[in-house]
C-alpha cells in the first residue's frame, strides 16, 4: 500500500492541490488546472518550508511556489499544534492536534503544497529553544527533520523563524533544527539507519523568510532578496493572494480567517547557508530537465503536449502525454525526479480522460473477522478509448473485467469482502501508544510512517486500465459516502472498528473526600448481535458495584449506557488507573472511541484502550450554585459539576433575563469576552451582581495587536497583557501569607501546586488599579516575579476576581490543588 495515491497524489502534485487526506477522494481538475499540470511537468525543483506549528506557514509563498513557479512545495511543521487553545470546541491536547492536522491538510489542498510533521508534541508555550529541545529530545527531532529532507529532496530550504530569541521556544528551535539538518541530511554518517531506499541529500541553499509583521513601514529592505508572490493566474482565475487567504482560513480552530489579498505582495529573504542568491530566490539554479544529460526527448515531448493542449477537448492530449511517459520511462533509474514525474504524467492522462475511479464501502466500519460490501465504480467521461482490465480487491483477489469504458457509461461491481481476524483497529498512527514526554511514541510497525500526516487506509482497491496501448494501475482507498440533507454528499474514511467499544464519560474521575462516584460507560456495537459482559479493573482495595454487567446489542451501531458505583480504597490518597474490559465472543478487549465532528473536517475517530485516571483527594466547598458563562475550548464547567457543584450554563443570550442573584458565584470561561463581543453589553449587569454581594470570577482573556481586548471586564481599570509563566513547577509565592484564599475553606500547602500540567498561567494582568489585590508572585527561571496571575477586588458587598492561572487545563487534568484553590476563590 505504499503507492496508495499513485494517481490521486500525483494528480494533486501536478495540478497544484495536494492532499493525502484518506477521507477526501481526488476531485476532477478543470481544464485550467490540467494546463497548469502540463506546464509543471517540465519543472524539477522543490522547496521545503520549515516552522513549528499549524498556522506558522506562509501560505501565500507556498501558493506562489506551487502555482506560479510549478515547484514541488512542502511544509514541515514540527508539531501538530496539540498544545494550543481551541476556538471552535472543547477538544484539547491530542484531539486538538488531530483537528489541526486536518486543517493543515485542507490548507494544502488549496495552496498546492505537501504536508509533513515530526514526532514532536506541542507541549505549550516555551520561552526558550533550550527548554524546547530538552523536552522534545534534540537528536530525535533532528532525525525527523533530516528524514523529511532526505525524502523530499529540496533544492531550497526556507525557515519561517530565526535562531535569535526572544521568540516562542518552538519557533526558535524549528530554525535551529533546520540549520543543523541542512548539513546533517547530506552526511551519510548522520542517521545512517535512514539510508537504503533513501540517500543523503544536500540542499543547495538555506534561507530565512523575513517576518513581515516585524517590519516598519519605512524599513530599508535593500539588503534582502525580494520576491513578488502576488501574481494572477488566468488559467485559474485567481491571484496567489486569494488562494493563500483561503488556505490560511482553514485554521478555524485558531480563528485565523483572513481577507483575500490582491496585487503586489512582497516577501523578503535572507540567505543563511549554501549558495547565496543576490537578486532572485532561485538564482543560479536550473530547475528543469536540462540539468541532466539525455533529457532532450523528455523536454520535446512535454513541449508538444503543452502546445497541443485544447481546453475544450483535453482527451486529445492523451497520446502526447503517453509519449511524455515513454520518454521519462527511458531515463536512468537513479534520476531523482523520474518516479515523481511518471506519476504526475499518469495522473494527467487520467485527468484528460475525466477518469473516475472509486471504492465505496456499504457501511462506515466493519470488525475484524467480519465482512464489508464494496461498491466499485469506473467511469470514462471522455471520447478516449479506454479499457478497464480488472480490479484487485483487499486481500489480493483479482476480478477481471476487460470492459471498454465508453459513452459515459460506468462499470460497476459490488462484492462482499471478508476481513481477517487480526485486522488492525483504525486509529491515528501517532496516537496508538500512550502519550508521554515531548515526542509521540510510535509502534514499531508504524515507524515507516514517521512524519506522514496520516497513516495508511484500512482497505484499498487497485484498478488496472489500458489506454493507448499502455497499462496503468491506480490504487484507491476504500471510503464511505453519505448524503447530508444540508451539506450534500460527504465522505469519510472507511475504518476497522472493535466488535464492542466501552467508552468512559470522563478521562479523569475525581473522588472528593472518599465519596463513591457513579461511573458511566457507553457500550457501542461494531457488529450485529454483540453480547457479553463488561467489568472494571481497579487498583487493589477499590470496589465497583456491580462487579460486572451483561449486555446484548442487537444492531450494529446500537448503544447502551451502563453505570458502576466506584468506591476508593479506605484511606486512598494516590492516583490510580481504571480499565474497562469487555468479554465478548471469546475475547477480552478494552477499547474506547472518541469522535471529532466539525463541518470543516471529515469525521475523525480515535480508538484507544478504555482507561481513566482515578484521583482521590480532599475538598471543602462552601458554595454550591454556580452560573457559568462558557468560553471556547472550555471544560471547566463540566469539571466543577463532576465534584458536586450545581452548575448552570449562562450563554450570552440568557444573561439578560436570568435572575443572577440566585447564584452564589458566577464564573466566566476562558476567552469568553474575545469570542463573544456582545458580553461587553452585560458588563454593567454583572458589576451590579457583584456590588449586591455576588462573586464573579473571570478567567483569562487574550489581548494583542491582532485581537485587542476592548471590553471592560472588571469594576476598576484592569489591563490584560501577554505575560505568562510556562514552568508548571514554578514556585507560587503568596504576596500576603495570611490571605484568606490560602486558608478558606481549604488550607493550601506546597503540594497543592504540584502536578500542574503545561503551564501555571497565561495572559496575566499587566496593569491594574490599586483596589485589586495580587495573591501570588511567580516567575519562569531567570525572570522577575509576576503578580498579575490572580487579582481580587472588593466591589460593594461582593468580590471580583481575574485569573490567568490555567484552570482550564488543570481541572480536566485532575489536579487536586487546582480544585482546592478554585473552591477557595469561589467563597471570597
């Protein structure tokens, strides 16, 4: 299955819309895109762009490289963005990384570049490259960057960021790694385990793409290499600035929708290593077939195919493309562009024939040992003479056809296909193993996938066809398609699912004061007539009632929720692990399923062992009734409800009519004022609530030149800055040792600030009225203390609190001290 997209990938590469997304079948290019693909056949150059996160890439430069110059462009992102925040949902960590992976793939489908990653995890904001490389593991991530270079073989490598701080540590580290890999990829002594099919690769030059956001309007740019990336392509009817804006706007989880740009768009570059261009980015580089001897016939054939193209009758170019294919096939096997251009040519042949090939599954999933019905379609939508020789089904069975595809009449085949008993359960390959440290750990069988955006499909079908006396094989992933009454026809990847999944309602289960907790498990059938028993495996001394539950699920997809009462061991004080086990069909298995559904990405599924963390802890609460104004990417409300608070959600439209006085405290979710400017209209009412004796706790909001915070959030002047403390172990020094926050109702000790995740806090207050009282001072190593992370002010009879402390991470992660501190804040 290594040549999974022998047609689809090459077609996308040659026509300027690249995608390896398994759930998205290649679309038929229009005549303008085919013409661009013909032109691109003569270009043999590639550029690799290197940065740290989804959204760091310069989409207008990538669009210009692939579209205007016809180059193979790639974006290597060190991470999948899993440590950021989420503007569109509550997904965090690995689920957020999965969303951003597909947002990047959607962006690449538009701007025409290819997407790559390393195994590095986005562990959150870092203030230094040293910290970043220590957490990631310098040598491991460097090996991944070298691997990407040796696979992609770029003539030019471009960094988004410089090696000079101050900057996000991930940004600086990406530039340092690119510079080191520029040399290491060419050295056969470095990472020799990669060599075999891959060879050492020496890129010609390393450049830095100067950050435009740091440029002053009157800056002298004469020392830089200048490129205008704002051209217009009449074949596509779009400028590269328009393409780039659409591409960048795919980063929806970050709220990065941008307006289209038209006209001149200048980008600037600094040579860093290798040959140093002075006036043109590709100065001194021959990026055509002419750089190899014996390619005259290739050049001639490509020229004839391009000149003879008729956009109203693309099929007439097929004989010329077959001559291009023959000429490229005659080149020596060690030519680095031979295989790539052969695939591109085959893709163009199929595009000119309007060839449609698809393998659909009758159901979205099937189980190991079961079967799935595949519905295959082959359709020639041109007058070209084309014959379908046959198809190869999953498992290797070949079905002969010999059918001539003509007159726009499809060949159809429906066939049940058995699945092996040991078929692998579908899940993103980098999420199969438990997550720990700075790198995603891969199973040995997945090591070859390192850096790929996605794994291999569950099933594939091979189509063999003949045209003009030549035989080609096209491999298609099996997909599932359905019709949504609003959005129309939609696709998702076909997947192998467990016979029964048992999904816990929480990843972390809190047990305040030794209380018994109800634990819900959702059983879901991957096949019909699934029956068995479900039970919990618990640490020694813990109890579950009942001990096991029998179940019967008649139909595939049927669900049933079962509940257990779980009681901690007497005196339990340490974290433990719970595992749900399903005994069914002679097997004992543990699988949970988590799904991600947003309109801008295909349905995404993660299947992992069904486990949860058990956290026994002491917690005193004096407040019960809480009103919660939700923010984006916010799971604090559900975390509070899970430990006994009565939480009522207060979306903005409810605030005007709600009787606020019935709440003992009101909490505002993270970035709520950023995400919903209308909250500013309720400021006066919220301040009145405080003045009359209420407690209002506002969690962090952002404030930057891109998105300034214009709303008032407190009773007195308060300015939010960009200060943060990224060291989750930073000392929390009380400003006043006897402050009631430290004592009531939970006496806080040093252990309450242990075990925090990712960071202490972010977007601290930078300036505040004297009536606000700071509670803690904290700092990252080598920096001065910050006091704006938690401010408390009395207003009338009540209390207002602003906090940048990252409760939105700590509470879902089950940090006991964060719960105790939050409980204390709610009674101030």
